[in-house]
């Protein structure tokens, strides 16, 4: 099993209320390390902080499905 397959198997996206049927049909997962969803458009609740992938990688952002992966959000974050 590749590292990405392992992350996908641990991913908490599917039970999240923000996760949409379209994302299920496309098999979209692990937005925190890939990219935002091509079809999720409504922000409801974010399960990211409780996801084992989020914890294992030491990530800090949320709503990756709508805002982009950790790197994308880091580059957009305000600088001190």
C-alpha cells in the first residue's frame, strides 16, 4: 500500500456534513494534502481537526475541501 493509499484509508472526509455526494462519486479524499474539491461548495462543519491524517501530518488549517490543501492555505495566511 502506498503512503497516499494509507492516508486515503484513514481519511475522515466521507462522514463530514460538508462532504457532498458529488465528491463521493468522484472519490475525492485527503484534501489536506491534495487540492480542494471540484464540486463541494457549501461549508457546514469541518471534521479535519479530528482526522488521523490531519493529526499525523501536524496540519493546522481547516476546510481543505473548500480552501485548498495545507500549502495553499499557508501561502494565503496573513503574515505577521
